[in-house]
């Protein structure tokens, strides 16, 4: 039997609907925030990710899907969007207009990870990249935007964690201090962290094996090695978060692995049980070095990415979620008279989500369909109704029934629904 690849999912039925509703909510939300949609390729030259994500990272070291195309080029399926968006910004000379670009994207990412709850090999990211401004108020606005997005979806027990890596000067100083501290315990590090020690020592702080050891927990903190500019920048971010009413926790161990981060880094986690193994829903931060690292003119930037399947997992357990919503009306079609089909289309033309039974099913079979579809209302068109020039409308929640004249059905919904 043919089977889907490990670490991928088929989403259909109620889960498919949930995913689709989240996607539509995302597009509306980003229009509200005046962001520009960007679509970048699903695959890019492997080099982009090696340089843009960094060779010392888990993503590039172990997780990429690489292939050689028929022209002999080394290609990689995108493991994230930031590198591709920045490549596009530079290639299309978007910097030459000398104004802020605010992009958002929504699409698949690919990482060869060990599949488990909340961890897939093909998953969906929604994220934003704002390129062209360095302003702590912008960082806090993005945190606010991500938080409100998740809150609006109905995700419970959200927590914002923030930290700062400081500017390049502070960060480089900290890196040396951390390396010195760790060097004493180098032999006890896991194999991966031994490698990280040379390539990307900050990543050791959120190692899945070593990260929980007291030794790492007591490591020097970035926050103690900030220069004055970096302290002021971080204070400003915190001040505006407080003004915006966002509760946050400063987590001095939060470093996020990528080489290009500077200043603000943040995560939004949920302690929702359904996410036990993968509680981080959103990760982001400022990356003032990346555009320059990819041969563009030095340009500050900040962004975040959210894993959509983790949202689906969180909402799946909430039967009352509005994102599960079914259709407004289901037409129980018992005679196959054209009137029933016309009514279905009239309802749609008036903005109601509506559907009808196209199969030759008896009443009992159609009620079974209604149970599966769970519409808000059932409109019954049977022999008696047709002969009398009316329909029976049943409220599927309260189970109350009324008779409504054929030409008053739309009015009825407009008034009572
Ligand atoms: P983690 O620490 O969980 O591995 P990450 O730091 O690798 O996360 P990012 O690269 O910051 O994750 O990606 C942003 C978001 O994308 C994550 O917070 C998560 O919601 C989602 N995500 C990342 N990897 C996966 C995956 N393999 N399957 C499903 N969602 C994922
Ligand atoms: Mg990861």
C-alpha cells in the first residue's frame, strides 16, 4: 500500500477545515496590519541556507532536504523563510526605494527531524520580516502583533519570553566570556555541543541535552555584558511592551540558535497540554546583520515565525473553537426538485455558507450526513413542503423547528441569524 512519507500529514475533514480557517484568518489579520504578501521559491540554492541560516546551526547541519537537480545544481527545500525573503529583497533591489518593507508569508517548510508530536518533516510557517528600520518600538509591536494573533485564535495559556543579545560589540564580548566559562567543562558536553563550542557557542545554551544542566543554567548571561546602547534598546522594548499591556518574562537563557540575531529575541509558548512536547509556537528576533551577510547593503531587520500545525494541535482539543466552524445551512433534499438547488444558490448569493445533498439518499441517511457536517441550520425540502410552498427550518443547536414560506427564507435568515 502506498503511504505518505514519515513526518508529513494529510489534513482533511474537521482538521482540514481548522487549518483552512486559520489560513484565512491569517490573511485577514495581515491585511489589517498592512503587511505585504510575499511568495518565495520552495527550493533555493543550498548555498543560500548555508550562508543565511548558518553552518553551525542544527537546521543546516542536520535537517535540510538537499538534492542535485538535473542540471547538476545543489538545491535545498526551504527549512525556513527568512533567508529566501532577504535574498529576494536584495536581488530585487527593494532597498533602493529607501523605505521600510513589511512582508508576510505563509507556506511549507521542510526539515529532516525525528518526527514526534508537534515535530514534522513538512510543516507550515506563517511569519513576517520587517526590513529597513531599527526601532525598539517596532520590535515590541511585532511581539504584540504575534501575541494578539495567537490570542485571537483562542490559544490558551500564552506566555511571552524575551531576551536581548545586544549589538555586535556586546554579543562578541559575551561570546568570548561564554566560551571561557564552558571551556572548563568542555569534555562533559554532548557531541553536538562540542561542535557548537567552535561554530556557534550560544547554541549550547538551548541544547536539548545539556540545556537543563545546572552548569548551563548558571552560565554567564548576555544581559550582564551589554553596552549602554544595548541596555537602552532593551529597556525601550520592555517599556513599550508594558505600555501595550503584554505580560512578558525576561528569560536570560533564551538565545535562539541562529548566527544573525542581534538585540531582541523572543518566543511565545503555550503551556497547553496538547503541546507538551513542542510548546514553542512562535520564535523571532532582530537580525541586523543578515542583509549585509548576504551581500546586500547593511540594513536592520526583525521578524518572527509561527508553526501552524502547533496551532492546529492546540485548537483541536477545543471543540468550541470558532475556527472549527461548520456551514450555516444544509439543505435536506428529499424530492430532487429544482427549487431546492435554487434555494441553495440563493443562500450562497446572500452570503450564507450552504450545501445540499446531491446523492440519492433517504431521510434517515441524510440525517446521518447532518450529524457529520453539523451545520447551524437544516432546511428541509420534502414532498409536503413543496406542495405547501414552504420549507421547514431546524435550528441544529436548539433543535427548534419553524415553517417558513419559500420566498421568505432569505429574510428569515437575515432577521434571525
Ligand atoms: P524547536 O526549538 O521547537 O525545534 P525552532 O527553533 O527550530 O523550534 P524556528 O526555526 O524558530 O523553530 O521555527 C519557528 C516555529 O516553527 C517554531 O516555533 C515552531 O512553531 C515551528 N516549527 C519549527 N520546526 C518545526 C517542525 N519540525 N514541525 C512543526 N513545527 C515546527
Ligand atoms: Mg528546531
